[in-house]
C-alpha cells in the first residue's frame, strides 16, 4: 500500500508558503512604520506574487537562511526563520524634506491588505485541518 502524506500535499505546502510570505511582508511594512520619522529612510515592500512564485518554483517551500556568521546552514526547505523574499526598496522621489519616503497612510493600507490575505490563508489552512479532523473522528464510528 502506498504511503499517504495527508499534510504534505501541494495545497498545504502552498498555504504554508503563502503564510510565510505574508508574514515576511508584514515585518517589512512594520519596519517602514517604525521608521516613519527616520531621516533618509527608504520604504521597502515585498512583492507577494513574485515571492510566492519564487518560493514555490521547484523547492516546495521557502529556504531558511543564516542571519549570523556562526549559524549552521539549514539544508533544503525550512519553514523556520525569515523566508527569502523579493524585497524592493522605494528609490522614488521623497515628498519630505528629510528624504524619508514612508507614507504612513499607504503603509497602513498595505498592512490592512496584507492582514486580510494572511487571515484568508489561515482560514483555508484551518478548513483543511477541520476536514481532516472530521474524517478522523467519523472514521472511528
């Protein structure tokens, strides 16, 4: 009988990766908000679609990375640590005298959009687990 991997299917891997990328984007947006008054700070963002495509292309998940020189390498895909994402820095013209390119209204709108996406993916993952729980509990009867 072939081995069945219920939680390791493409749907769960995609949901896990989407949650990781949305989490990484939230961190970048939060960093922008934290530096709203830092002179010369340039806002950054994560392109969700290209980061998800990059993460899913042949790797099955996001690769872990060492954040300090003494860290051990993480072999293969890992869902721990910050994911490698396509981050871009806003090099456009700043509307502020101090050179800061953070628009707090835009960042808060991005954060709300990202939170909605994260919650959607989390709800889909919860639904998958609910179905699995139902199958297991009904299978005992």
